[in-house]
């Protein structure tokens, strides 16, 4: 690994569902076509590594999203997704809209 951060900035992109999230992160995170598109697969990808060469080549993954759609309020899918990020090596940053 290099001592670097992979920053995925999804601000300005409306993400209503987990499928929207998978669509948004697939290309910039270098997820393979066989990626499972579910929370267990995502957790394995960012915690265990070994699935995405793009993520694996960085020490830290930071995903920025707007507080809207999936990330607006107390939605169960968003809470579970947020729980897959450890807050250190993998971070989800939710930005309030102005």
C-alpha cells in the first residue's frame, strides 16, 4: 500500500437506494463485475481487502455523500451501510446540504 487516501466524492449525486450507492462507487472504487452489490460484500471489500486493486492500493478510503435520499434521516439501509465503515481506515462523511 501507498500512504495515501482514496477519496470518492459523491456530493451532488442523488443516492436513493443501496443500488444507487453501488452504481456510484463501482467505477471509482474499481469494483469487479462479480462484486456482490450487498453490505457483506462491501464490508469484505473495505475491511478485509483483496477484492478491489484500487481500494487495496490506498491506506484510507473516504466516501463523501450529501445528506439527502438514502442518507437523509434515520434509514435502516443507510445506518447499516454507515456501520460497515470503521471511521479510521474507511470513512463515510455525510455533508449537510446548505
